[in-house]
C-alpha cells in the first residue's frame, strides 16, 4: 500500500490498525478519529428520502430560479454577468440563499443533482426573494455543457459526499478528475472553497488540490474556533455535525497562475 492508498482508506476508516496509522504518519494521524458511520447513515438517509409530493409541479412553479440549459449561461456571458460564484452539491440551499444575499452585486449559481433536494433550495430562494440566485439541476461532471473557461470566479464545495468505500475515490468532488473540470471553467486566479467534517476526506482533498496546481490558504481544522469563524455561513450539514461536536475543516484552494507543464 502506498501513501495515496492509505489516504483513500482513511476517508472511510472505522478501525485503523496500528500499522496503517504508522504508515500515514503523524501529520495525518487525526484523520482516523472520524466516525465514518455517521456519513454512512447520511448516505442511507439520503437514499431513503421520500419523494416530494408534486415535486415536478413545485419545481416548475420556481422556474424563474432555474437554469435549464447552456444557452442561458451564454446569455449571462453576453450581458457581462460572468464570472460569478458557483456552489456544487448545494443540498437544501441554506448556504446559497445566505451567500447570494451577501453578494447581491453578482450572480450566484447553485448546482445539485437530486431534484427533490434542490426543490427545498428553490422554494427557499423564492420565499427569501434572491434576485441574483439561480439553480441548476445537474451533475458536476456536466459543468462543461454549461460553462466556458473564465466563467466562474469561486466554487464552493460544502460537505461533499466523502465516498468512503475503497474504489469510489473518483466520485469525490475533490478528486483530481473533477478538479480538471473545475479548472476548465474557472478564471485564471479562480478559487475553490472547501468545507467538510470528515478529516480523512479533508487530507485527501488537500493532496488532490496541490497535485492539480492549486495553492492552499485559510486552512483550518477547526473553523468554528478559528479567525475565519466570524465570516462563516453555515450549511445544513455543518449545523448538524458541529452540534454533534465534530470540528469543521476548511481550506481555500487558488489556481496557480503559472502552472508548471503537466499540471
Ligand atoms: C452531504 S450533502 C451536503 C449538502 C450541503 N452542501 C450541506 O452542506 O448541507 C452533498 C450534496 O451534494 C450532492 N452531490 C453529490 N455529488 C454531486 C455531483 N456530482 N453533482 C452535483 N451534486 C452532487 C448530493 O446530492 C448532496 O445533496
């Protein structure tokens, strides 16, 4: 097993062996303290989430807040509304509503692949009257169908699914495969703001960011006790995990302007 396999294993590790702890080393030792059973429970909860009654009709009632194709993004580009902020995996939209309100002078686009989940965000945005907020029902892998290089200034990844099982690393939204997609739509000094409760997933992501040509800043393994706490906007998952006593990890990854060849 090499260091990368160790990191993959650590994202979902429940019972570390003494050998695996030694291999990962002192820097990553705390990653084994996360009870990944909690993330497993969340996965099961999501899979079992009841279908919303009249879901499609309710989504259509919020159609002013929906972006349904790349042509709408083309129009925004022509109107000088890009680059803008993008959240991927926005869940029920609390962070999107609050962050778009904080930055009323620019568009904020929130993407989520489960329509019954995004419906909550759409209805919250309509109730809160967010003129600069739009939603895309879709998968991050399809971002290039909507956006071009330079369209996005900041990407928010909040409590992305850690995909703890071995062999599923490519599904993590901070896997280098996804980072290449983000690079293809970010401005040349674009940023990714990443938060998670899962320490193993966090360490995995730091490695992926660095390997993919991002510079790390504002790194904290206890956001709520850090100097960045005062500007923090909590998400639904963040409230749940921090109320259970788990520290929140956060980092800002900024695209290096002069990437070495091959990165
Ligand atoms: C653990 S939840 C976190 C929700 C919210 N960001 C929060 O912090 O409360 C992760 C969300 O990301 C969405 N998601 C996962 N993979 C995605 C992908 N490839 N594209 C779009 N959304 C995705 C899931 O459907 C889920 O709603």
